[in-house]
C-alpha cells in the first residue's frame, strides 16, 4: 500500500489562466496538466515545511515554495482551487 502524505498542500493548484494545473495527490504523486494535455507530466513530490521538490517520471527535477498560500514554481504563480 502506498505511503500517504498528509499536509495542507494536497489538492489542485493552477495558474490564474488555468493553463498549468498541479494536482498534488495524498500518496506523494502529482499530475501536471498543461492546456488540453491533462497528464503532461507525472511524478512524485516531497514537501518539507513550505518547500516542494518534484521528480517527474523521466527524472527531471524542479522545485517551488509555498508563500502566503501561493505556490511559486518555475516563475509561475499557482493558487489552490480545491
């Protein structure tokens, strides 16, 4: 059974235009959608305090920070939608 991650950041995050959407799943996995590509990227993530590290299934890494309820990732601003 997969380990679950319980923290306040689990859920859907998206840019103001809705083009980029990150769904942070409670099992430590994420799904990133871009435009009409619903599963553009998938992988795992780890949250440490207010910092998130992503490793997609191809091995690409990225990170971001949660500041005042907003996810700052790769020059983008994502807000929680659920």
